[in-house]
C-alpha cells in the first residue's frame, strides 16, 4: 500500500506540475477545435481574467506539495476541487479525454483513502 501511495502521489503531482508549468511557459500548442459548448465555457473562464491563473497556481502548488511527500495529505485536499471540476468538464463537454481525467480523479480519491488517518481530526469532535 505504501509503495502504491508513493507512485500515485508522484504521478498525480507530476501531471499537475506539468500542466501548470506548460501553461505559464506556453509550452503546449493551442487547443484543437472546440465545440460550441466548450468555446462558450472557455470564453467565460477567460473573461474572468483571474480564474485560469488561479487554477494553474493551485495546480502548481499542489503538484509541488505532492512531489515533496510530507505535505501530500494537504495537497490532495487542495487539488480535489480542481480535479473534480476538470472531471465534470470532460464528462459533459469533452468526453474524448475523459479516461485520463477519470484516472486523475481515481488517483486523488485513492490518496484520500491512503491518508484517511490524517483527515480524521478534521471530522471528529
């Protein structure tokens, strides 16, 4: 279980670190042609000038924290809303990438399970 946790933590951290660094350094090519619904959604996200940089900074910080390891339970909590939003975006608007995003969600849920002892003080009286 410990080795699986380390592998999943490093993979998830690397995915988020790569996604955020490539956004800030403009390493990724432009998106392929999007559907009308995707274009509308992305126009709304880009219209709120702060949202995409905030999401990418959250991914960057969480990716680094996941790779460090000591702060992985905190990073899993911080990145979960982003992961869930990405999953629902691809579920409803872009199902082509849904398998990879579903794996990211499963990785995050696995980390919740692996670090469940760390979260008990949050929910206990």
